[in-house]
């Protein structure tokens, strides 16, 4: 399925005369939010206009509001999240190459924001998103943003009392759009949810690929690119947490090399669609913190800290996620058969990507050795002990590195506490003017969060909380700015840029204040902790660290010296000039996260993910 990309030319588009109706009526059972085949004719005029925009020569031309919305989304993403790291942008199919972008869907509208914000415009000037058609049925700011971004409306059975719905016109227009070289983003999980495990992919994307190949099978050299994307939110609804977006090597389909996808033999076509769906799911899963339950994710984080806690942010966010995932995957295996399934998935991913490994780090290339019954038993015991150790850290509200360093002398602790107290006084004072400006945002976010929490189980609503936190804060900023510029109109030339700078600096100072306060609380706990308790925790940590290191080297095939991972950090930074270099040490997210990526702007450490 892997072939060189094939660009669509004007001549190709002129020749596309195949009838799409026979293919558009296929029941996809949902490609991310869809089921086709049905009888509903309740589309409103706006949704019909969105579908019509997929057809014709201007299908790849961004709507007038698209660039503005993408710029707005970039502000949203980088304002709310502390660090956004992107990998594999070289794998993005350029403009005029028919493509479907496939991604996991764990954070509602924020997933679309992450994708549109991180795909370089020079690589892809426009990506069409898909969304449930109910956004077109009622007014609202969010709905307007979604409709104005060239989004494709999809009917879902769950929105129509589980009755059959008709997406034939949408699918026909979507396939026509792919034929002209468009790129469409789809979420095959079919629903946004905050769960530790990636939901099974629905077959809709593979079926649309099948219909597209069938429609253009007579055109020489036609190809369809499937771009798989993994989106990781370390703490999706926490302010100033981190996001990793990874674009995997593309899967390129052609009618000549993938004829089974549109075979007239039903069993043959079904089998090919199933295999393609499994390939898409395993590729997206390969770079996610994916586990059966949140406890496994928690244990994986503890093991990673004991193996490579000293590395901190000297490794990239991508390396951090892959390293943690190695432990998470290993602890999620309880028998040799399940481990073999994981290895087979990785093997299929490597074969599909055609990667030669030259640009891969050791976290990607090494696969675990076979697990026997004794190893599985030791892993279960280690997982239990790691969970108990983290429980002790949570009880004393201490970080792992504090235990490793031991308890300093009382004089040293008192001296550090005095320094932190003076710094806290200074930061609190300079934060006050800016915090007054931020008060409306904090109040609106807190109110909306409480309203959403009333809807039901928290894990089913965390994605919506993250979405509203992100959007509300961004929508309020221009209103606050405009209000204070009007209030200070006589000196507006000074206050206009000054308000923006002050609010930005306030967040930086507030991050430092929270970090400083957390440090003070840790020092106070160390001050009152008995020597026996500290010795007990240190002995426990030392014994666990040895077991984790042995497990990591022998079973996970990780480097004997974790420092080797730092040498493999290929993260490139853009040249920010002398001004950026001058301020970089202060504004760098790494300055405030010397110990770990896994931090948020809270007075307590977040070690539970459910």
C-alpha cells in the first residue's frame, strides 16, 4: 500500500467523469461521525451550502474565513497549552494530492484545533474537517467557527434517535473533492471521549478510500494518501500542560496495487477494508499513551521516572511519550500471546511505513523480547510495588527526585524556604495588576466547568471542559483588551500594546509563583519529615529503581545509560534572533520544568489520570 505520492493535475480533474452514486450509497457505519444509507432529507440550507462547496474547481480554495480561523486556533492552542511539539511534518502530503488525514479523537473540538494549528500552511493550505451536522441546526459562536472553516456536515444516527440517516450527497461530494486533490480530516473512533484506551476504529475511512479508488480506477497513476496522526495531551483540561502531535509516514493507495479494496467480490473487499482499518488503528495507537486502564498509565509514569527521571526536559516531548508508552505497553501485557499481538502491530506499522530506520531513535526501533510466565509474574509484582511507592509520594506530597536527593540539613531547608518566601512575595506583588485583567476569564471558565460537571461522569465531559476552557479564554482576551483600551483612551497608544504584554507576563509570573509555592510546600514537608521515614522511602526507591532499570534494559531493550536518549534528541528549534536568545532563558517552558514534562500549573502534582 506504500507508493510514491501522485499529484492531481488539472487534466486529471477534467477527466473525472465516473458516476459516484453507486459508491456513495455504501453504509460506512460511521467514518468518524457518520453512517450512510438512509432516508432523511432534513438538511438545512447552510449544511447544503457546505456540501456544495466540496464540488467544482474551487473545492481546494480555503473559504474567506479559513485563514483567520486557523490563526485564531493557533492563538488558542499556544495560549492555553504550555508546549506544543510537532513531529513528522515532512510526512504531510502537499496541496493537490488527494489525502485523508486520520487521527485519534480524545479532546473534542481541541483535536481539530490541534490539527489545523500544527499543519504548516506551506505544506497544506487547507484541511477540511468533518463534524456532526447538528452544528448547522442551531446558532452559536462555536457553531459559526466550525461552519466557517469549510467543515463537512455528517449525520449521526445517535443524533436522530438511532434511525437511519442519509449521507449519500455528502459522501458523493466528499469523494469528488478528493478527486480534485483535497485533504479531509476524519476521526474513525466515531466519538470524542476521555478514556485510557483508543476506541476501535470504524471502517468508514477505509470504505471511503475504497469508493474513491473505485471511482478513479480508470485514471492512470491516481493515488490516495492516508495520513495517520497521533495527538497526545498529557493533561487535556489542565492549563499550561503539553501537547504532542505526530504525523506518521503516509499510506498511499492506488487502484493498480490495491484492487481488493474495490473488488466486486464482497468477501474480498470486506477483508481488504478490515485490514486497512486495523492498519490505521495500529499506526495511530503506536504513538499514544494507550492502556486498558488509568492505573497502568500511572504505573508507566512511575517506572519512567525511576529509569530516566534525571533526563527531565533534556529529551524531547516525543521521546518522553514514547519512553513512557514502552513501560505502559509492557505493564499492560499479562501473557505471551498479548505481547505477540503488540509486536505484530509494530511489525505491520514498520512494513506499512516503509521506514528504513535512519531517522528513528532507539525508542522506536527496539521491540521487547519474548515474555515468559516468570517475567509476567515479576512485572505484575513490580507494577504493584510501583503503585504503592507512588501512593506514598502522594501521601507526603513529594516528588520522586526529592526522595532521591534525600533530606537536606535543617539550616539548608530554612535558608531555601526564606529565599522562596521572598521570591513569592515579589511575584505575588507584580502579578496583581495583570490578575485583575484576567479575573473575568477565570470566573467564566470556573462557571462553565461547574455547569459541565453536572452533566454526568467526569471522564465523559473532560474533553468538553478542555474545549470550553481553551475557547472562553481566547474569546475573552480581545473583549478585555478593547474595554481597557477604551477606558484609557487618552493614552491608548501606550496601553494598547501594554495590556497585551502585561497579561502575557502575568501568566509567566503566575507559573513561576505556582512553581515556587509548590517548592515551598515540599520543603516544609521535608522539614517536618522524620529521618526514619525518609530512610524508608529512599530504601524503597533504590530497590525499585534497580528492578526498573534491569527490566528496562533486559526486556524493553532500552539503553543501559539513559543519557544516550539525550544524544538522540533531534528536536530542532527555529532561530529566534538576538531578542529571542536574550529572553529565551526566561520564557522557555523548560526553565520552569527542570524535572519533568509531566507538570501542570497546580499546587499539587497530578499523578492520577482518571
